[in-house]
C-alpha cells in the first residue's frame, strides 16, 4: 500500500455527523478521488477517470443505489477476486460496418460500456445507426449514463444489459430464479430541456434499491418483494436471507407482471443471446433453491446509437424533440405542487443543482471514502463546507 498522506490527519468527518447532517462534496473532487483509486487498482488513468464519471453519475443524479455505494460492495471486490482485468483490451470479433461484435475480456464495465457507445456513435455517424454487441463484460453501473453519451452528438442512445450468469428473478409461476434484473435504457435529445433518459430494471426495482433500504433500516413498498406463497413482503433484509424474491415490473400477472418478465427476456435476447454472452436461463439454473444463484460474470450488452439527422432533414428531429418534451412539461398537473415531467427531467434538475452546490452524501458513505483514502494514501475529498471555510480563512489571512 502507498504511504498514508500527511493531509489525512487534518481530515475527519464532522463529529456531530449523523443521518441528518448535510454533507456535500464537489462532483469534480469525487470523480478525481474515485479515478485515482481505480488507477491504483491498475486501470489506465483515462479509463479510471471514465469509470469514475460513470460511477459518480449515480450520486449526481440521485440514483445513489448505483453510485458510490457500489464502490466497496461491488467494484473493488471484482478487482480483488480477479473477476475484472484492469489491463483488458476489448477485441473486435466481427465488424460489419453498422454492426460490431466485441469481446470485452473482463474489462471494467464502467468504462468499457461507454467506449462501446462511443463506437456506436461513430458508426451511426456513417450509417445512420451503429450497433455494438459486447460479451465477456462486467457490471456497467447506470445504463443511462452510457446511453446519454449519444445525446451529446444529437443521437438517440440505447443500452441493454443482462446480468451474465447471475439469476435473481423467477419467471411468473416458477420456483427458481432464472433471470437478472436486466436493465434497459434509452436516451434522446429534448431540445432546450433536459435530455430524455429512461433507465430502468425490468424487475420492479433493482437489487441495489432493496439493499439500500435494508442498510437504512427502512421498509420497502408493498409490491417490491413476495414470499414463496406470493404474499407481499416489506422487510428488505428478507431478500438476502432467502425469505423473499424480487418481483417483475407490473407485479402480479393480472396487473402486468408478464410484461416485465417479457421485457426482461427481450433484454436477455438482445444483450446476451445475440452476442454470445453468458445466459441467465441455462440448465444449471434449474438446480437453484429459489433465491439468487450464479455470478454476474460474462455479462452481455447491446449498445446502439441512432442518428436521426442522417435519416430525415435537419433540423426536423431537433425541433420535434423539443416540442415533444416541452409539451409534456406544459401538461396541466393534477397537483400544481407536482408538475408533470418525463424520465430524465428530475435527474437533470438534480444534477444541475448538485454540480452547483455539491453532491449530497450520507455520513456512512463519506466515512467509507475516508477509510479508502486512509488505506490507499489518497487525499479525502473535502466537504463543500470545509472548502468554503478554508477559502474564507485564506481570504482573512490575505487581508
């Protein structure tokens, strides 16, 4: 381990820090810290920075279950267990112009998925559409972060990912888990408004939301979990005890559960079956006990970009997208205190505010960062309050 930084002795969590303390850290400081940490684990600096941006996107936009909470729970253990290769170079297995097949060779998905989207955008600029199928991949974080990369080029982005050979959810009426949470994201420009970003699991929620509630000691809403008899369960800790299972988007078959299950299978087909990645539904899954089984290795992605301006005269798409999403925002609300939005709008508002004011972190998360800084000889990112105090002190000295 690198030697401990002498700066650490002056950095500590405020002694009064508790659940109600408002701790904020500048986004760029968080990204820099995580990037430095991942570089110490063998990633090239530019890839470490790209991975850090993908991870911190979760906290920036308010999807904290897929942000820094996963640093010590998911990503660092992947390095420690050798399930990620920090030196991996994705390999092109097939190139058909508008469609490419890659083997990620266990590259960290936080940067590799974004690189795949960049390739899809490049091909869409030539052909009107670019499709990159990836196998041999690892967890990519927030799918919406990678889909959003296409929007910067005026394109529509799509990301679908399975969970490799990890099984979390049961088919309706089934007794063993067969599929992962299988996230799906679509992002599109919205004119002068925040981009449209749909980022969803095909189960009612991802497992990260369940575990976040368990850590917080909070009950989950009825409809997220059920026991073997189909009765609703609201204790989130029951999931990891094997006493409940995650439900599909839509809940019961009578209220649309088959649609969530069907969407999960769509993602499995597009992301894994097309490219030859690990599949959730496989013979070994039949030996499960009803709870989660298998590991999220050999994950598959389908990453696509569509360039509307190559398919229709400009600026038709840009004008229409602004009109579409602007009309939704103008829809009269039932409750004036709760205006109508669309997927990505609230996240865009939150991101804008947190880029200005700092990213809100709970004290437990900040303590984790402090422990990582201590262990790796890194400088702990200061809180915005500490930064402001230091700036004020410097100004006072300079008078």
